[in-house]
C-alpha cells in the first residue's frame, strides 16, 4: 500500500520545463515538508520540540563488545544515590528523580531551561547478560553501566576441518 500516492502521480504529470519556473523551488520545499511530516509527524527537525523530554528520557548510548554490553546515559545534576538500576531478563531500566533546587526569591526569572522531576528509561539489551557481573559508575553527569555477557552469548570460533 502506498501512503503517498499523489507524489508519484504528480512527478509523472509535471512537465520537465516547469522545474525552471520561479515557483518550482517553493513547490519542492512544500513537498519536502509534507514528506517529512508524513514520515515522522513529531520530528521538528532543527526547531524546538515541545514533546522533548516527555517521550524518550535521558540520551543513551548502547554498545557491545565481545565480553560485555555498555550503556551510557546523560544524567546531569543527578545525585548517584537517587538513581535506581534494574535488570530483568534482557531489559535494563534506569529510574531516578532530579530534585528541584530552591529558586532565589530576589530574581525575576524569564525562563529556566534546566529540567527537574522523575524519569525512567528502559533499554532492550542485545545479548544474554550476566546480572551478577554489573558495574555502574557516575562521573561528570554521565552514568556508565557495564554488564558482562553470559558465556553462551559470547562469540565462539569454530574450526573447519578439511576432508
């Protein structure tokens, strides 16, 4: 099923010389905006997203090596004692709450860009992990979690014999 059937039809009907008119760049820009909206309606591109922070939680990096899985999360201004880490099966969940600092009474704030409140982020881990081999470090606003893999999840080299 084609979700954007009008685009292909319009391209077939559009004469080649029409692209040199003054309105062609404007029409292409509008087509591009519609295409981006239909692909991902909540993608505001370079503009500020009003849903930012409500949808995905802290920025996260997930990496894997031969022996371990590594997760890094940006949690600036957090107290490490306020971070809760839980692993259930292959699902890692990090929860916490950043307490709101007391505002100064004498200042008239126009806006505040720091975020406060609770968060939760769950990450599906790519391999079978050993929940007994977990290390978590918090430094410079970044939480780094290292989880060892189970021996059966580690890659194994198999020798091929000639016959």
